[in-house]
């Protein structure tokens, strides 16, 4: 029986583990090894760093959590059940009991087939968060791939940084007149239906449309939505939005007693700083609800 089981070792899960370990609580982190943060080539909007890669940030957080006594194991939690006042989690190495659970399992970005992207998914030319790195696209050739409705939102946002914005459609949407008009007024090129996307050796992107037109781009942003990994909580009856993000209160508590959630599994604002804030709030509330632990 641990005080808290943390599911997921992304930024939210690892910071929660650091807090709980420093509160001298028994914390176990189970991680499947596919954090969304690991796909960040380099971020420049994380406070205190003039650029840091996602893998390096995760490495530092893991080392810090272990330094204070958190236990980190590799595995995938396949089921989470209530057991008395706590929980039992089943994972690839067996099962673990916990008084509290913090779900920090994040999400998976949907992406089109892109030739030339490394197996680890790291590419400076393929980005997913214009809030994080739109500034680095100033005056560059930017493409967005997605539906007219979803792609238009990112395209208009990126017009803050560059005039060279093109939208490549994944489906026909001639009937969406208002979106087309807004994009046209803002100078966004609606390139048509995309046929192929390829990343070249110099990290330039070539997008080809069904009509045979080719576009050379510096950065491509998929706008195909995401898969929120909230199923463990939903199976327990936790309330969620239509998109699958979990509903929590001001302490990051879900609607299931003793179950917390933090990071991308909670919010649509997918930011490292947001994940860290969630983690600090959740870990502190969990500590305060546990029995006193005097030295």
C-alpha cells in the first residue's frame, strides 16, 4: 500500500512525485514510456530555460524524483479499481494498492502519415502546439493539415507570427463558407486536399495536393485532434467532457473519491506550466488528506 500511485511520468506526473516525495510520502510512478513531452524537439517558452528539449526535461525531472525517494517503474496500467477507501491498479508487472491515485496519463496527438519523420517522432519541422512555439515560426512558411473547421483555428492563430500560412485539407468542405471567407480575408492560402507530406533531409517539408500542386514549408502543424488517455478514470465513473478530458475541482479532484487528475488529461491548454501547476495543487491536497506523518 503506497500513499499515492501516479499513473504517467510526463511533466505533471513527475512533478507530483517530486512534491509527494518531499512531503515524505510513499509514492509510486508507473509509466509506459510514451509521454507527449518526449516528442518536443526543443521548447523556448518554459520558464528559466532559453530552450530545452522534452527528453532532457523529463530526464531531469525523473532524476529529481528519484533523488527524493519516489519509486519509478516501467509498465502500463491496464485497470484501476476501487478497493475499500483506496484503489488497486493492475499493470504489466502485477498489481499495486494505493490510498490515492493521480492520473497524469496525458494524450496522443493524431497525425497524418508523414514520410521522413524519425521513428521516435522527433522533428523540428513537425510541431503540434503553436502556443508553445509559434514565436519560432515568425516570418517562416507554415502549413496546417486538417479539416477546414479545425485547421482554420490554428491557421488564424499562426497569422500572429507570419503571413505565409497555408491550409491543407484532409476532407472536402466547400460548404463551410464562413471559415473560407475568414481565411481568405486574413491571407491564408487554402491549398486544397492533401495527398502526400514528406520531411526532407534538411527538415524542410514538402506538401503535395490532390491536384498536383507542391508547397515547400518550414513548419507543419497537424490539426487532427487528439486521443485523451482518460479511460481508466472514465471506467471508474469519473465525469468528463465530450472530448474526454476529465472534470476536476480546484484541488484537481475528479468526481471519483480519492482520484486526482493533472496535465493534458484535464485541460485543452496543453502547456508544461499548466501541467506543473496542476501537479503541485494535487500533490499538496493529497498530502493534506493523508494521516500526519511526523518524523
